[in-house]
C-alpha cells in the first residue's frame, strides 16, 4: 500500500498504524535540503528512510517513482512525504519507465563499480560471479552474523542485492567492514582490495539493473562475463603497497581505468 502525507516526524511510531514500525514499511521524503542529493538510513528509531532533495538531485522525479515502483513490486508498505502536486508531477514525468528499465537513462553512469576485499575477490574469481550477502551466507562462504549495512539501519532484504556505485563509496564500505564500524573518513588508512568496473549498458540490456530510488543494484548474482571490464588492485594502479586510503585508491584506480579504456 502507498500512503502520502504532507509531513512526518521521524520516530518509532508509524503515523498510519499508530503502532511501532515493522520491517514491511519504508519511507521516502522529498526535501528542500541543499546539503545532499540523496540520503538514506534510520534516524531516531524510525524505519528506513530515503530523503531526496529537489534542489540538489536533478532526477528527483525519477528517483521518487523508481522508489514507488520498486517497493510496490517488493510488496512494501510505502509512506511518501510529498505534496500531492509534486507527486503528480513526478508520476507524469515517469510515464513509460520502470524501475528495471532495460537501458541506461541519460544521467546514469555507463560504468558501475563494485568494491570488495582481496579475500573476497579471490572467492569471486573462483565463483565467476558476484553474489549477494544473503546468497553467500546461505552457501556458508561468510561467517559474519550480519552485514555492515545493519549499522546504517538497512532493511534485511537489502542483503538480497549486490550494490554498485561510483566515487569512493565502495572503498568506504570495504574500510568499514575491516574496522567493524562505519568509517566515513576518506583519508583513513585501510587494506585495499579490488575495485571492479562493470559495463552498465550491457547489464541494463540483459535485465540485471534495478533502481530503488537511491541505489543501483543487482539481485542475487551477476556473472563476471561479459560485464566485468577491468579490476583495479594496488599493484596494477601504481601504488607501492596494499595500504592506502579510500580517496587515494579510488582516485588512482579511476585514473588508471580512464587511461586504459578512455572512459
């Protein structure tokens, strides 16, 4: 079900049921913030919430409708904190689209990046594919009781997906996993792993890309062939050893990728 409200106080009480949220609920807020494009997580014991700024996110209309479309397909209960007018504008703009459009949109990156530890990269090469956290847990490949995203308030079903992005986000996650806590410092030293560069166009054409309003992701598994273009590790991007920082490793890897492939 979809519920629209004009405003919402972030706390543990669901304004629709007047009871404590359960994990069937998810929230999206359209904001006027100038501090971020998109922000997600759980605040003040509230359920998982995605915030999209109309001023900073040029694709806010697409983001809102991807969120609705994806979470309806996932049978979530949705709360939208948005005016009726803005919701109508977004829906009209979204006509002809789906959260799993089999093509790249004009503002989407042609290269998607997934970062992982060196040990995980060795396992990925043996498997010939990326696997979601839940798949790896089921196969008893990993021993952790819960993924690092739990510390950010990620819903449990997030672990059914492989996340992709760009910039330093993936390296922040790798570092955080090593530290056992969320470490946002891009200059924090860590043991670098592998930074995998994928062909987003091919992934979309073959039906792998899923958009949830905040992330681009793939459900369950993704074969390396024919989607993986290149993998950056410390020894093929010019670093002197495996220890670096998320900022240095990401920037040096991206620079080498552009040199190698002109993208």
